[in-house]
């Protein structure tokens, strides 16, 4: 299989043919990859594991699963591709809603693609491109794009007349408030609750080393429990399948193969730059960041857990970035192994129709990237969370 795939790399640099899409797609997606997103000329190493492939190079693209679709982002653009429900499905949903039930089955309609320009603050301010700090800025920007992509996908599941009513520009203050709420929820759940619970037995522990070990165990246990709970929610299964489609599509592009559902299906649904892996790294890095603080008064403990979050996020960003770029090294793969296995909870095997949607989103981004106008500094922050 690997020999055959090596031969398929002759398609690199040529236009990738998209799968059949709706004639109503918002952008053309049959242009070739451009500029810094071009596949490099040197051979790409493919690792086969249990019949699945993994690309051993990194590309400055990332993404996120949304409702019946995928968001993909590049250096200066991002796109959302969504499988819309058919008229029959919408009529069926209306009838079921009258009887007290809700929700649509898997969407079976055409693929709608919309694209947006991306203006990163790091392009305008050199200071924001410094290590650690760039991670905080990039993650904040990714959260804003992620929430907007979810809104786009939700509107796509509505009847046309309702979608037009919903598609009003949401003020930036609302987006900022949504991101702040999400961050505060994560801080309370994964930082303040663990330190609060550990503080209840602080005197029994009698050691700062034991304190941060116990706190770290509680934090990691809460995180793993939260991930396990999400994986059991039946309504999220389709989202997890699109999450797998996103990973497979990015890996196919990183390997330099033609972007087709058949090629993408061969790749693993696990990816070293996944946000799930990133969150696990955050839990582990937090243990070491908080260790030197010792055992001050409870209010200082709480303050350090809040103020330390940006530092932890920035360090974790750099570690995930390093791991993605050095994934061919055996010791790096060994360190990435727990995070990859955790993705088994948040990804599912996609079908070819879902891969078609993910490919449409990525090709919409590649069609709009401008060749030769981006410096290495412009790429910072794009390649971390997939």
C-alpha cells in the first residue's frame, strides 16, 4: 500500500478535484493549493499502523467539527462546509416537532460552503508573536472562530426562511462574552475545584509535593471524566464522526495526496495537533507550573490557579506545536501516545459523505490562500489545533 501511495504523490502541485458539491456552494473549491500551503517537494513519510496511515509532516491548517459539517482554517482564510437537510427531512422534523419530539436525522442534502477572511492580531503586532504569548492569542482567536462556525452550521440546518432571519451579524461583544464564559467555566471546573478540594485536606497532607500531586490527580481525573461523559452523549456522535473526517482530511493533505474521500479514508482519525490532546497536555503542564508555588494561603492558591492559566496554555501550545513538527521522532510519538488514545473518545470513523464535506471545507480555504505573500511569522498559530 505504501508503495502505491508513494506513486500517488505525482499529483502534488496539480489541482485537486473536489467531490461533487451543490451548485449553490458559496465559493469555487477546485483551485490548487497555494503559497505556503503547497506540499513540499521532498518525500513525505507515511507510517502505516493497523492498516491506517499517518502523515509525518505538518501543514499550517487546522479545523473543527460542527453540526453536520466541518470548519477548516488556513493562514488568512477559514471556511465552513455543511451538509444541509433535504426538504423531506425538514418537513418530517416539523411534523415530529408538533408531536413533542425534535431533532433531525443525519443530513442528506447538498453541501453548502461559506468562506471568511481571517485577520489575526499577530500579523499586526510583532509582540504577540513571542513564544508563550502567541499561544494565548492564537487559542483565543480559535475559540472565536469556533463559536462562529457553530452558528453557521446551526443556521444551515434551518429552513431557508428561518435561516435568513437568523443570519444577522452578532456583535463582537456577544462573541467576546461567549468566549469569556467558556474560559471561566473551564477555569472553575479544572483549576479552582481541584485546588479547593485538595485544600480541604491540606493539613493532612503536610507536604507541598503531596499537595500538587493530589491536585494534579484530581484535575486530570475530572478532565478524563468530562471527556468520557461527552463521548457517551448520543447526540454528539455525528459531531465526533465529522471530527474524525476533519483529522483524516488534514492528514491526507499533509501527506501530499489528492484530496478525495477514498484517499482520506485511509488515514487515521487521530491527529497529534488535536484539541483533545492539547487539553490533556494542559492538565499535565499545570502540575509542573503550580509545583514551585508551594502551600500559601487559600486565597493565593486560588489566585495563582486563575493567573497561571495563560502561562499553562502558552506552554502547552508550544509543546503541541513542537510535537506536531517532530512527530516522526520515536520519542515524540511515545509522548504523544496518551493524547492520541484520548482522541478515541472524541472522534468516530466517518463515512465517505462526511469526508466529502471536510474536503470541501479545506479546498475552499486552499482556493483563497494567496501565493508568495506570507512570511513565516504569518504562519504562527495556525498549525497547532486540528
